[in-house]
C-alpha cells in the first residue's frame, strides 16, 4: 500500500474537490482524505498506473463517466540512432531494459519534484525497492545516441555520482556513496555491474543505484529526455515504461519509440492493448447481479476498457489483469460498491465449535468456580525472561520489540503478571489456557515446532497443599487420572514440587515456586503453580 | 412504631453498651462501659448514622516526650549526673568531670550549659565547682518536674511551664509537640431521649441453628442498617478479551459455521504461497513478518505443491500467473502466521467433493513484526471465515458479514473496494460506531481467486473468504482506548472490568 499526495491545486484543475468527491474516490478503490495543500490517496499495489497525477486523473475521470474508454497515446517512430544496444553481459546481473525518448517537455522546479516523486513511488512499489525494477531519466542534450546497456568490472566504471563532486568507481560508490550504501545489496556478489553508456563512452548511470551527475540530472533547461527502466522482470519494465510515457505525454511531451538490440530486435514501448473475452454469465454469477449486455457496455469504459460483444481491450498500462475475475471486480467498482445489496444465501450447513474451544470453555468455567481470574498473555516472551528461567525457547528473527522468543510454558507469562501486579490486592489467583511452543525433536511436525495447549493455575500467596487441592479437584471433576511423582522441577522448590504424569507420560508439574526464582522476578509473595498439557 | 423504638431494635450490641453512658464525655464512656476507645468510637459512628448524635473532630496540640525524653524520664537528665559528681568532689577539671560522669560529648556540653545558665555551677581556672548549697540539690529542677508530668495537652501548661518547654525544645529529642485528633459528640434530641437508658430489649443478633430450633412468634431480630457499606469481594472471572471472542464464536456457530483450528507457527507455503501471494511480495519480508529461527520446514502435502507452483509460474492455463520461477525453499521458511487465512487454505486443500457445501470459521491470534504503541501490537486477533458452494456470490459475502456484525452490535456497515493478492473481487469492511459517530475499519474480504481454488480445491468454484481484525471490536466493547490495556493483564482491571452482555 502506497500513500500518494496529489497537489490540491493541480487536482482542483480537474475536479471540484469536496467531501462528496473524496467519498467517491474511496469508492473507486483508493481511500482518500482531504488535506489543506493536498489530496492523499492510498493506492493498492495492483494499480501503479495511478501513481502519477495524470494517470489518476485519467482513470478517475473515466470512472465519473467523463472521458471513458482507452485514451490513445501517439508514439512516434524512432529517429536516427534512437537505439539501445543490450550486451549479453547484463544477463547475469540485471538482464532487461525498456527505453523511450520524450521531447518538447517543460521542466519547472515543481515538475521535476513531481517526476522524482513518481519515480520513487514506483521504485518502492512495483520496483520492490529497486530490486525488481529501477527507472532512470536523462537530459538528451547531455548525451549522444545510441546508448549501450552493458555490464563492466566495477573498477572500470568511473563517473561522478549524482549529488557528488568527485569521480568514483563502481565499487567505491557501493562502499562510500550514501545511495550506493543503501542499495549495495542489490549488486553485491556480482563480478560485473550494469551501466548505461552513451555513444561518447560517457557513463549515464549504474542501475539500480545512481545516475551520473553530468549526464543524469534533469534541470529547468532540459527539454528532451531519455528514459530507461531496468530490472529482472521484462513485463514489469514494459508496464512501468508505459505508465511513465503516458505521464510525460499528458504533461505535453512528444514520445518516441526506441529500438532495443539484444538477442532480438524490439521496438518499445508497444502500446497495443491486449484483448480478453468476458462472459456476462460469469460476471453475474460471481457478483450476484443481473447485469445486461448494455450495462457492460456502459460500465467497462468507466474503468478505461473498450468493450464490444464479449471482447474487451485492456489499457496497456494496467499491470494487474491476470484473469477475467480482475475485470469482474472492475465492473463491480464501476457499478458502485455502495449499490450492492447484501444477501444471505441458503447454504445449509451445521455449525460446530471445535473440540479444543469447547474443552477450553468448559475448563475455564470450572476454574472460575475455583475463584480464579483468567489472564491472557502474549505468545512471545522477552530475552531476559528466557535467560532467568533457563527455559529452552525458540527464537524469532529480527523482532522489533523486546519480545524475541516463543513462550515454552505459561509459567513465564504468569510470573511476569505477578511481578507487574505487586501493588494490587492479594490473594491473586489466576489461570490461563494457551499455546506453548517447543522444538519438535521427533520431526513429526512440518514446522519443526511442537505447539501444545497448556493450562496454568497460579496462586499467590499459595502453598503446595492449596495447589494440590486444586489439582485433585480438577482431576476428580474432569475425570482424568493423573499420577504425581516427587521430582525436582526447574524453578520450583525441591521436596515441594512434583511431576504430573498421565499414562506414564509427563504432562505437567505442580509445586511452590523457588524463592530464588521469585527474587529474580522481584516478587515478594509466595506462589504455587500447576501447569498441565491439555491434549 | 415510633422512631425511638425502631432505633432501639436496630442497635447493635456495641451501641447498646454505651447508650447508658452517653451523657458523659468519651473518656468516661470508655471507663464505664469497659470497652476500648476504638470500639467506643465505632459505636458512636454507628449511632451518628442513626441520627442519635453528631460527632465532631478537633485537632489538639499535645506535648509529648521525644526519644531522649522517654529515656531521661526513666533515668534522669544528664545534668543530674554532673550535680551528683560535684556533690562529692568540690572542684573538677573538664576532663575529670567528663570522664567520671560517663556522659557523651554532647550530653556533657549541654549539661554544662544548662547548669551554668541556672547559676548552679561556676567555672573558674578551667575547674567546675558547685555554686549552690548542697541541700538545694535534693530539689527537682523545673525541667525535671515538667518531664515527669508529660505527656499533657499544650493548653494545660502554665506560663512558667511554657518557658521551660521552650528551653527543653532546644535540646535534642527531649520533647515534641504532637497534633492529636480528639473526637467529641453532641446528642440530638433523639439522643437525649435515649441517653442513660439501660436497654434490656432481648434481640436476636445472629440466626443460628439454635435460634431456628427455638423460634417463636414473639422473638425479635435486630434490624440492620442496610445502607452500611460492606467489604468488597472479588470473584473468579473470564478475561474480558476472551468473553468477546466467545461471543463471536457463538455467532458463527449460530450461523452454521464449523470451527477451524491449526498451527500458529506455519510454513510460508500455507501462509502465502497457497494463497497466490508472490514470493517477492512485500508482506513476506522480515520487516512485516516474524520468521522463526528453525531449519526449513516440510511441505508434506505434495499433492497441492505442484498446482500451487504452477499457479504462480503460469496460472495453470486459466490465468497469466505471476510469471516467475517459484522456489520451494522460500515456501519452506517457517513464520508466525500473519493471518488466520492459513487455516482456510489448509481447510480448502482438505475438502472432498461430498464435503460441499461447507462453511468454516476461525478465531485466532495472528502476528506481525511491529513495535507496540496505543494502536498497534505484534499480536492481534482475527476472525476468519469461508463459504464454499458453487452458487455463492459477492453480494452473499456482503450478506454474511452484515449479519455477523449486526449480531456483534453494529447495525450500519459499509463496503469499499480493496485489494488482496488472493481474492478478487475484494472488499474492505467498515462498521459505524453509533456513539463515536465514526466508521471503524475492520479489514478485508473477497472471493478467492480462481488460481487459489484451482490449485487447492482442484476446480474453479467460488469461495467467499474474510479475515478481519477483532481487536478494534474488543476495544470498543470494553471501552479501551489504548491497545496495550488489552494485553496488560492488570489484575485489578480484570477484576473490575464490566462483564460484556
């Protein structure tokens, strides 16, 4: 999800902005909010074509029924040397590129910012932080055509990176330049780095890291530009290029195709729109509506499609149409989600609680009868808790908080609760039923982690007799036969703790918490506990 | 019944004991009733609430002994040591006097000063000698006299005593002025009628087996003050979060849904891949998802592995798919489930033709790698549901959600377009909060994409699916602003929280 801010003044050139319009934008599938200087919309990742203001305006106008169908963009034939030679050397490191030339642009300071913004948003979303694709834009007057896209030894790539002052080589940029350091992982491990080089052997950029200061910087005096997208997924590059050139075209630019010379020759961008069949019956069956042919004729152009007798043409900049259902959703959006009337069908099935939930609910009721208060804790526990309790626990990767492990028992959360409730009235009698995690040593699970449902009862102040009484009571009323064996249990007092067994298997323990453990937790009141696996 | 006899029937044994002495001040009541002062005050308070008297509290200053004062009163003041010494030795040097008197430095200095001021002694040529006739020595000094009389109320001190008090106050911990609350009372006219009376009424205080056995019509039981406050008790109780979860669970069961359950730790395959989420999707990064430090998991369900792979790579002939080379190793990475939809994926994969139609639900914890603030936590509850039937539609999906949220107490619901990798069409659900007059965002729903159902179920058939956060609802039901309160386990808070009905 990307948040895009459209300049309010620019936006108001196209629409009368009020609360009603904002509501309408939300119903277009892009939740919007109105701010003093800008209109903010949330874009879902399936619609990068709405990132530029021009793209959003075009699509939303269609939605409002103003300029429906596919807008046609004129792509001029390449002029002399409008060529990019793709060397086989890029195959390993960054295999694809798609390029175009746009002329007759006017770049104001604001416009440059707007374009950089679009570029950054596209890098973040469709480009997966430049990994999948990166975009470069260059002033045509500073470079000489044709362009070559090739991979070189990092040491042999030499240019002044954007915003820098001195010449650096490819490796130095990754090591020392701020942008280079930020994205260094994208080239790390490669023998050769990709570069765009012009006919005069000047380096334009080292994608996806940075442009050259000399040849890769748009200023207010720039009029014509060379645009490239590079990356791993040719289809995405082509789409990104189409989104960009429609934006430049809507800004008043004149778009020229370029010839790519790689394994094969290709002319890009190709603005032919793809055709797809759609069945009215499928539409109605999926949505639960009874639309007619003429409704499709009206609704589809509002989502920028062209439709005729069961066949539609998809705008070339749409990246998200994988299947007919994607179009059916667009029909629903054009129809208006607010007009959909919820209906409950007659699907006859029997309701059923899971055995586990039922068991837990009955057990909780029984424990409440013992005057116990239910707690509910995080499944994650802290590092020092694991250390203090010497409990074998499974660790998470890169947790953003202090909670870094999966709880191996319910004792740790219970002791934390007592430690945090020292100021409240005693006696404190608590219980909890929940999942605990341990390593699956027998390799029976798919995850290598065994999940068990445990129950803990903990009373403070409490002693062995009281906790054994509770255990006895539960065994009697639940009709489960347990054996108790004296055995030392970690963190409990020897001689006042026992292992609980069922069918000769360890299922839990009970006893008094060791004063040393209580000291660790800074707890002053004695605690007796009973923890038992439910399965 | 007149007021007087009604009150007599309500008097507790304690109150009855002091009624005869009510014309006297409290000290006397304590003495005559043979009760301790606390009980008398307690009885007076009861009587006040019955309108028999009114109590008033006055603050009185009292001169009491300090820690040294208590010691010196028991033994004697240090200057007396010195005087005794001088009685037998006519002249003493400082060192001799100090050594023989066994006084501390400080006591010695103070004693010398005090005696010098009174002109009891003179100091000449470094020697101390007595300045008064020895017969005078038997007399107690005014300081000693006052010390003996303490403690006493400040107001009872005469002018001379007050001067001495000022002198004693200069010395360390001899005397202190303490404030004391003294309680007194005034009888009301009702009290006047009662005071002094011996109450002989024979009232039953407690219903015992003996009382029941010997009950007869003419027996009377003392009436209680039903307004009197009673000590607070606490009882066992379910946690308020679980109360709301149980309620949601009941509603789904009522609506004919069967509960799903399953693992919290799960392979990426069931959390993401089986749900057509491409392997480079941002949601699958460590930034958002908790990966677990365990070796790669196993994908035992080989039957569904191949179709899932194909759905990603080429759309299995019905869709374009995501057009990349799907990697089983990435699918094997073990994560904490980010949504309960992993349960739906497994459920669908296990369904056979004769299990249909089917409706399932789940309520469970989900996880995201996030820092904690008032509105976010790394654990949250989700309620999940699927309906599998060849005839269900998008408006049916909206229908189920409308009914569920209505039963949860939200009459107004709104639907907005949304996007999820595994549903199409997708929808975002908001419910209207009638008190706060604002829309609450609950989360998403949709119809599983054909790529999902073809891979898992073996055919393209509509599966309505939703997974919404429940924390917003729980917070609303229990009027909790800060999400941390939901998970803080503050015992007093759990005790006091209203039960949701």
